[in-house]
């Protein structure tokens, strides 16, 4: 369980940036910090063997949730490292096999944890095509098909967008990739635990996961891979994690990751239904108060706990400054460092509109009272800013 916010605290609607660690997860991790503190690679004694067994059990539990063999789960420090290992590691491995770099495809609305490694690969001779999504944020199989070349070796499309929450048609995209012998990678940090997600059923070859998006600890994630894929490690020394990710394994974090995933699966259906109702209540209430409000991304194909809006006619910096004490939210990715969202710009929003946008993401403890308070806060701030600039609601 998680503590509920008090009325004196800002309403927290930024659960896509991170989530609080669930008490059940903290409890599961507790013994592995101090009592069972062994190194899982030190198997000459009981402490090390006990730690090793805990890692193996956690790996098995995650693998069962993903419906894959346990050896396909490689622990990383998070989804960012998993993305780097998948993209850099596989592209370089394929280049070594084929005698030179090839062609890569992704989407311009991806997280920078995908875009930046791909940019690095272009400096190594790989050619990159970034697909432009439709105005609703979705990529069509037809657009992907048109971009495929004879030397295309890797496609990367995130399952659920971290800003606008849209759900890409992975199954349809994967069929195209299979037909052409192309590896498909997906950053599933926002999807896993919130949606049914089994890599093999979707036809995805490489999947990046993160614990802290599902009420688990920060600093742990995983790359789920097909064992036959060529992947070069990014680091060396120690040989842990099948030689792909050396370093002492953080046993408490791994145990916490598995527990968080189990909790996410256990309440997923109920949570999705409840948060969808609350999200729709938020959207309806804001529309009634601010009729010219714009929604960013498809409402049909969207995470149940996400709403991304643009408020025309207000200063983005003043909007966020006034809301800061009332609502915890953001204008885009937690990694954007305050710059206008490249995702919203790609959807056709102007720089001013992108700055005056809010990513509102609900969580386990979000209540109907929180939603009503958020509607009141956002609408009041909007009306105040418009009045001060001489612009009223239409």
C-alpha cells in the first residue's frame, strides 16, 4: 500500500515520470540490504549462494509474467541502459556479422534513451530513418513498410509513449519485421505492468523494462532478448548476466523488481478500469471549464492513466509556475530538462503550444477528490492567466 496525499500537498499527477515504491516492495527488499547481504557471484559460501538463489528466483518470476524462458531476462540498471544495450549492442553485433553497418528505423517521438543511442550509431556509419507519426501519434504499418530497405536490420518502436501515452500497433509492425528478417526492439517501460505484455505473443525480439515505473525501486530494469540474437556488450569485466552486463548484481533491487511486477499484474485489470474512469472524468471536467483545450495523441489507443493536454492562449512558463504548488505534473518527459517536448512538436504543436502543455498521469492512490481538485486548480490558473493577458475563455 502507498500513503494517500493530504489536501495541503500538491495533487500528484506525474506517475509516468516515476512511482513511489510500494510498501510490499520495500518489505520484500528489506532482508537483502543487511541480513542477507551476500554477493550472488560468491558461491563458495552460504551468504553468496543465498543471494544467488534470490536472483534466480526473481528472474524466474519475471520470466513467468513475460511468458519467456528465464535466461532471456538480463538485468540492467534500468530501461535506459537496456535500450542502449539492445540498440548499440545488437546493431554492432549485426554489423560484425554482415561486414558493415546497415539501416535502422525508429520514430521521431521516441524517448531520448532510444533516439540518442541511434544517433550514436549514425556516427558509426549506420543509416537512420525516423518515421513521422500521424497527428494522433500513431505509426502505421504502411509507413514502416515504405521505409524498409534491403539493408534494414533493426526497428525500434516504443510500446506506449512516455508523454502522450499512445499505444503503437506492435503486433502489426512485428509481422512486417518478421517478413523482412528485421529485429524489432521496443521500449516497454511505460507499458509493462500497465498492459498485458508478452514479447513472443507480440513478436518483439528485444524489450526494455524498468522497475520504478511500476512502484518498484529505482536503479533496476531488464532487457528481454531472443537468445539467438547477436549482441555485443557495452561494458567488460566480470562476465555477469551472460557476459552482456558485468558488475555485481543488486540483489535487493532485483527482488524488489520481481515483487513490483507481481503486484502490478495482480491489480492491473481493476487499476486500468478505475484509472480510465478517473482520467475520463479529468478530461471531461477540464473540457467543460476550458472548451478550447486540446488533447495530444489518440484517445482510443492510449494508456488508461495518461492525459496530455495543450492549453491555448497561455504562457507555458507561467502556467507551470502557477500550478507547481497545486498539481505535480510536467510538460513532457522527465528527461527533457525543461525544453519544449519533441513529441508534441512532431505532432504539429507550435513551440508555444508545446510549452503550454501538461502531461497528467494518474497512479494507484489517485482519488476522485484528487481529480476534482486538479480540474479546479488547472481551470482556475488558466482563467487567471488568460484574464491577465486579456484573453478569456471562448
